[in-house]
């Protein structure tokens, strides 16, 4: 049924809300991705006006980047929560439930809250689609509007908004005066949409830099990114703060439960512990601490103790998670581009000793499958090609072909992640490693199998698989 302001029911069930929301164009999950030149912010601005200027209702920390933006978003949220603030966190994609995208603190909203937000926002979505002159609202735009409405209505002290794609034309970029802008590490990803060089991608990410608003920039692997950020920041009179110029950090100890490290600079000294694993997480923590210090300098009640408490209590699943099953080590990581895969590979021996690697691998269309496989080649893995439920998941046959193209060992094919993981565990000995990686969708389904998590199956989304090129 088509709903608008005249016939919207007083209550909406979660399944009905899902059907409405996911009936919208969803480029994140679609097999047809539009050219970036067709993106714009006009629909979001119209939605904001109809919903009560939601773009300026809540103090915002706005976070873009290729890698680590989710972890930094979670870290900033955890620090501010430990500082006594009520914090909204908006991220994408989700691992198991769409409710994960809209959180208060690190807790997802309930299904009832999700349904009520759809019910309340839908009349504006319908009106903008019919009357706005810019076409229909997308799923991501709806979710962004729902998050901003929710955080306004609960009186959140802050909202931490993770950019969905790029930055300049992302739906979250209707926020024009954040407290702080943040750009995490940049690498080549979504090249067909954002550009095929680091400089082009950096310019899209730099679109979140605002007039007079400080911008924190995490360590970058390519100096071209910093040059772009510097140019854009100068045009906007934005104080560009390099994390690696402000801080230095040193790991003190590590084990499978986390890592301890020192952080010093700008007149501050910290000894911190985080459950997040991988040397790159020290960069993410350092970035979050710079954001926290800037907020403290602006008068917010953020202390060294609340920073330490936030860093130590953060939870962000699907990122280098380690499990033990029958003496076998399993690592689940949502890395989905060659650079992130490479960083993960360099960290494996720090947390696990193993003879052989059984790799449960799959990727989404439009991502560099061959590049990821080449980054995994030093492990000499036995590969089980799998296909996640995600509509853009590469077909298992295409993944198997890519493995053969690289000359790597194909040990099996499965049309589900769960079956592939079970096969890998059957093949592995007690001194072997089972590694599940290639996309966040794959990581989520691996966690469901390992932890007995009941997934939400959105039937209307199990459709045509992967018309985007596998590269």
C-alpha cells in the first residue's frame, strides 16, 4: 500500500516498516550503481526542511574516510558516552540488523523504534519524492533523516555521523556546521564512483570540510591526500590538524584480548588500553583522542579519565575478531580493499601462530577481488570461495574463477558463508588458522555462524546478484 500523510497508520509493524524502507532505491545494495555525477543533496535539504531543520538540531562530529571511519566513529561515541553525554551514532552498513545503523551510545535502536521512525518520516519522504522535483528519496537518505530526527527528539548531546560514500555529496553532508570534521585514512576504493586516484578520492572526502570548523586528519599512506586536504581546508579557513603531527604512539603490550599503548603529544600523556586489535587501530584511537581533546578545548566535559574509559570499553564487531574452536584459531575481519587486506595480513602473526591458512573468501561486485587476493597471496592459503546474502555479492563461481586466475589454491566452493566456514573448520587442524574476510557482509555472516546470531532476512532484497564488475 502507498502511504502518505493522509493515510499513515497510527502504528507500523517492523516488517511493514522494512518493506517500505527497502522498497526505496538502495545503491548500497543495488546491482546497478549510478554515476556519481547524478548524486546531489537537494532531496536531503528538502527532507530536512519538512522535518524541522534536522540538519542543525544536534551538535555533530562528521567522519569520512576509506578505512577506519567506523572504528573512529565508535571510539568517539564511546569516549563521549563515558564523558556523560547522550550520543547518537549513525553508521553503515550493518552486520546483522538494519537497526544497528541508528544507535544511542553503542546500542542499536529497537525494532519498535525503527518502525516508529519510518512511520513518522515517511510522509515527508513521500512528499519530497512526489513534489520535490529531484526524484524519489533513497534508502540511505531515509535512514539519514530517521537518525537525525531520532537524535533531535531524544535530546542527544551529540550525533556522530559516519559518511556513507565519499563525502561531498553524501546525504550526511547536509550538516553544515559540525563541531569537528574527521577524515580517516584514504585508499583506492569505489574507484568507478569516486575516482581512480588518491587525489580524486581525497577531494570527494574533503567535501565535509566546513568554513571555520576544525578538521582532524588521520595518518595517510599517500602525501597526495594531505595536499588536497590542505588546499580545501585553506579555502574554508579550517584548522587542519594532522594526527601524526600532534601525537606519537607506542604499543606497550598486546594479546588476543586487546592492546596497551602510550600516546603523547600536545602536552598530553596517555596510557591506554583498547580491545580493538591491529596496529592500525592505534591510528584510529589516536584520531578519536584528538577529536576528544578538541571538544574539551571547546568547553565540553571530556577528561583524560573519560577518554581512557571510552577507549577501553568500545565494542566494534567484525574487525579483526579472534575466536577459538576445538584448538583452531578463527579470525573474522571485514577488510574489503587491497590496502586494508594488506594491513590485516601483516598483523596476523602478532596474534596467532599457525601452520596453514584456510581462507573463507568472498567479495562484493565493484570491489577489487583480484587485488585483495594478491594481498592475501603471501599466506599461501587454501581458499574456500563463498557467496554472502548481500545482493551485490560476487557469485561463488566468479570468485572461484578469480582464485584460479591468481594461481592460488582453491579448496572448495559454497553458496553460503556458513557452509564455507564449516568446511574450513572440518579441513583445518588444531594448528591451522581459519580466516574469514573480503567484505563486511561476509564478516557478519561468519559471526552469525560462530556466535549463534539470528540474522534478519529481508526477502525483498534477495534478488539479482552482482551486475557490477569483478576486478
